[in-house]
């Protein structure tokens, strides 16, 4: 399977978009080589502005540029974009409902060796609580590119959560990405996995293994955390009666919480949340960290077995 | 260079007086809000809208308009007063300040009020918006200018200096920032709470052209506006020495008038002084 980091797909798609639309402006906070906005900066130097190591002002400048008619893509690492600049995102971008797309790379523990200080495991929770803000977590390079095109057309602020490591490509180029609509990748009636980001490919592998055991799973790529696809979530609860959520993010406030909110209010069934269990990350390779924090195919398989026991009780 | 005539000055002085009267009335009606800092800013804001800026109340989103961002957003009454006076919305609407469902929120909301260029109020953020707008003006080769006003307490926010650095870095000579230096913030005198002094030296060190004026002297305000137009390659900061509560003797330079609205008898007393 071919692999691509979502940040690499972002950098390439940004150049494509820049060639198509003159009103796009890109901002970065001294991380353009890592966030991959550097390619846009080289191609369109007049439409790229480095804010320096000043994320708060970057968001404020983004507001001013958007108020003057630009469509702004502002990038930094997730920990700084959603964390350091939270209140600027909230008050300058979302409250004013401006056309700024915050494209945050290096989310989650797969930041790796830089360690816990740089591993954002809270950003989905923080960002999804802000009114007006759309929150997207793509699972591969192809859907990242599609998401970016859709976000350009979308009126209003958005948070796009991207990652550092290369991920397997799940989709073909003609895939259909719609904000607010999860993508069902597999159908089965025993249980459902709702996953986002790096966990989608792992969920598909786990479903394959379980199918060999005779357990048939539905798997959904819930790239759109907000608005969440309520229809597919409720219908999967009805069809399967047991759900597992999987995300490279704290189990508090992220995809798992969003799914629980919908399921508990509409069609209560057992939901198991897989993610970072309310702890900070640490240094290590991305693979070692995914193993250490239990975000693996094996762990998904184990958890589905546990979940099915709960379901039959 | 625009000529500073006695007639022009008479007009802006009269507008500032009307604005102060409306500030007192709307705050008295609302029963809460920021009186002192709205009154200290009135003369500069009057000169901006009635002498300096090209804006069109009939077409508030005209792309070539000059833009004013009230970074010290808690002084919303001065902005509402000038926009109403200019004709962006009826003066009567000022009575709805801070009431449920009113466009006139406690802090300015650009989505609700025609003529409001930025949703501000969380201190330090408006100047960054102004930098972004000035940057867009440069990109689009537009001749519009961007003005912002900061409080002297507001510049204690670190973000202000991130924005100041960026404005100089990008050589934004189409940007002008006023510091309403009334010397008071909620908890006391600025130099006692967390001194931002000396303010001119700080902006100079960040690469700005710096002017110091009496922020209640309309000729000095106009001269500063003229002077900033001649500056090339860097933004201009105007440190405007002002008096909090200016125009109402019993409010002047009194910290307790930062975030308090006048009661009915105080409204009467204030209006009697603003005849």
C-alpha cells in the first residue's frame, strides 16, 4: 500500500489551490518546512506571510486578511494552533465567522521524538467546543486533498487536523469527500468502528482479521468531527448494537465523546472509546508510541472481543 | 496633505461633543458599560470619521474604504456613537446598547453592526486584525489606510508586540495605531498595575514612526494624521495623551469610571457639562 503523510498531501494541495484561486493567502509561524506550506511560499511568495514564532498574532492577521476578502490558510503545529492561540481562534476567527482555515499539523502522539510537550492530544476537544468552527480529521493523503478543496469552498472558519508520519492511502483520487458525512468503508452487523485520522487504516486491518474469525464489522471514517454525521452514527447503533471509537487523541472530548453524545441521546448502545487515556505523551518513535499507548490493530481486535461480551449481556 | 482649517476643526469638535452626549445617554440607558475610556477616545475617533477617513455609510463594505479597528473594544460606545453620527444606522438605535437581541453588543460585533470592521473586545487582538487588513491592502495595491486604537493598559498584552513586530517587518506604512494614553486601567494607574512606560520608546524600538500628541487637541490629531501619510516604509504610532472620562468633570482621571455607567442624576449632570 502506498503511503503519504497528510501534511505532505496538504502542502501539495495548497499549491494546486493557489494556482486555481488568487484569493488564497497562506500564513505560517516559522514552521513552514514542517507544515509543508513551504512549497506554496516558494511558488507564491507574494501570497505567503511568515508570522514568525507568534501564533496569536498569526490568527489575528488571518482575521484581518479574511475581513479584507482573502481566504486564509494558517498553519502551525496543533499544540500551538489550537492551544497557544485558542482564544484568538475563538474570538478573532470563530466569533466573527471568518473564512480562515486553520491547518494544524503534527497532531497527536505521532509527533514522536519531540515528546509530550509537543504532542497535542486535546485539540479536537478544544476546537469542537467552539461555535461556528468546522473540525475535520482526514485519514489519508487523498482525502486530505479533497478536504482542502471542500474547505476552500466552505464559507466560515475550520480546523483541519493533520499528522506528521506517512499513512497508508485508503482512497482513490475520485473519492467523494463531503463535510458532515462519514464514509462507510466496510459493512457488518456485529459491531461498528468509528475512527478518524491514523486510526482508520488500523480499524480496516482489524476488521479484516475479525472477519476471518467470523465477526463482521462496519467501519466508518468519521473525518468530519463537527458537524458529526449523526445519521450514520445512529443508524450504525441500530444496526450493530455496539460501537468502538478510535482516535489518536485523548478519550476525553474528541471523536469518542462526540459519538457518545449522539448515541446516548438517540439510541443508547455500549460504546468503547479507544484513544489516549487521559495522559500526556512522551518521546519515542511514532510506532513505539502507538504501541505504548495501545493504538494498534491487535488492541482494536481485543477491544472488539470485549465489546461483543458487553453487547450480549 | 490636507489643510487644517478652523471650519474643519469646528466640525470635529462639535461632532465629538455630540458623540460624548450620546455616549453618556446610551450608557445611562444601558446601566452598564465602559464610560471613561469611551470619553477619552472621542476626539480622536471624531477626527478619524469626520476629517480623515473615506467611508460610505450607504455602502459599508465598499472595498476601497479606509478601515478603523477599535482594538480597545470595551470602548464600543464611542464607536457606536460615531457610526450613528455618521449615518451607518439611526441614532435612536443607540438606546438598545447591551440589551438582549440588540446589534449593539457590549463589545463590537462586525456581523451585527454596519460599519464595525472587526469583532474586538478581547484585548490585544484588534491590532493584529489591522495588520492583516493593511497587509491585504498592500497585496491588492489598494490605497486605503487602516487605523486602529489601543488602550494604554491593553498594550500590556504580549500579542500587541507580536503585531507591532509584524507591522514593521512588513513595512505597513498604510497602518496607523493610536494609543489612548489615559493612564488608567481597571485596577489603577497603569504604572502601578503593570507599567507599559515608556510607550514611545517601545514602539520606536519595534521599528515604528512615533508621534506624541494631546489626544484632545483636534489640530494636533489632524496634524498627526497628515504626518503619518508622509511616512514611508513603516507604520506610525501616535501616543495620544488623554484624560479618562474627558468632558465630564466628575469622571475625569478617576479610575472608578472605567467600567461603570452613569446613574440618572449623573447623566443629567454630565449632559449639563456637554452643552
